C-alpha cells in the first residue's frame, strides 16, 4: 500500500533529529515525524528548514512541496532520483523532438483529459442540469484530436474543451457557489479559489509520481518546456484534474462540507481559509487512498497508484513503443 503524504500547517521550524524529522511550532509544540513513513511532505505554513533536514529527505527519497503565502504553490525540493537512466531521458527528448511521436503522445493525453471531463458531465447531467449539448461538443472535440497536426492546434482543442466544460460548473455547484469563468492569480471567487488549490495538489501528486521514474519532469509534450515549471507534470495533471480535483470539488460543495465561510478576501482575491484548506486536504488524501478495480492490471489500485501507473505506461511507451494507456475514467 502506498505511503501517505504528510501536511504541515503550523508556522515554525523543520529540522533533523537523528533519523527523524522534528517540527517545532511557534506555539511551542513539538512533533516528531518518522521520515520513512512519508511519501511526500507538504509545507503550508511559514516553515524554516536547513540542509540537514533536506539531507534526511534526500536519503529517504521524499519530495518536499512548498506552498507559500495563503497556500500558493511555490515549488518543490526533489531529492536525487531513485531511478537514474540516461537512456530514458535521451529517448524522452527524442520523442519530444520528433513531431510525430510528440503528437501521438499529445493526442493520448488530450483525448484522456477530454474523456474525463465528459464523464463528469454525463454523471451530473439530469442530476444538476441538462448538459447534453456540452457532452456532444466535448465528444466532437475529442474526435477532432487525432486530426491535429500541430501542437498549437492540439492546445487549442484542449482549451476549447475546458471552456465548454467549465461553462457547466455554475449548474453543477450548489448555490451560492459560482464559477462564471476560470480565473486565477488571484482567484476572483470561491469556486476558482478551490479549483486552483486542488489543481495545485494534483500537480504535486504528478510531480511525485514522475520523480519515482527516470523520466525528466521538465520535458512535456503538450506544454512547452520552460523555466521554473515541470511541464510533464502539467501534461499528466490535465488527465487527473477532472478525476481528482473537479469531482472532489463538486462533492464537497454539494454535500455542504465546504461553505462560503471557508474562504476569505485577501488583496482583491479570494482564498481558502486554513480550516477550508484542511477540509479539502482531508478529503483529497482520502480520495488518493480509495481503491478501484483496474481492468488491465486485474487488481485493485489506489488513485495514487493510478497516477503512478499512468506515468509508468508513458515511460514504457517512450522506451519500447508499447501503447501509452493515458487514464480514461471507466468506473
């Protein structure tokens, strides 16, 4: 069973105490965290840490994801690779440089992403509104993916699909939550704030999964490689946002586990309060631990493992040419 993630909200200091992580909060509390029991560590408070703490994380191959002021994702400390393969990186770059290979991977990524958006709308159509027109439009956009011959055209199809998809959120979400349109930096309303936070969590989940392979997270196929971002993580995250982020948002809002009171107005933007973030993260981590029967593996896997399986499938495709099984929701 995959190890759990650990989230630290308190302000204070993270240090090494022999083979254990020590967290000293400004309130005077001390927590000891066995590092070998953690998959990824998340810092949500204002935490000071030193090279000895990072060294311990490195020894146990534990990524550190840092969320800064009001939980904006700031970056990740990634330990040395558990797997190192120059051949894998070379083949990944070759796949990126070969337009046909890059498009083939890009088609799989975007088709899976659109499929997962469409499955969400099919689930809520009739429950929260009539989304048949949007569902048909998404199906047409998915069908058009295979005929795109340029990466910019592929991104355009994906952008149109998200616009159609997000256009249904106002009906799916219980009042008084509305999306109106997707906005961020900063989010302008509660739904946008929750989506941004959840998307950040999906992104870091994908960063951690990629780090367990020999793939380079900076070399994506739909998103262009650039400075200060892991574009392959952005690619994989697009598949799982409808599954892990959007579906969770709908559930939290419509079951009234998350309310308008769980948000606050900061510098002309709307952000989750600490209580709101804890509510969302509790449900997110429980979702990652949920299991489903995998038809290809013939066994139950957690959602966290499902992300890992997707990345391994991409790696195998890059190295051997076997089909890449981008995750399309079947359950």
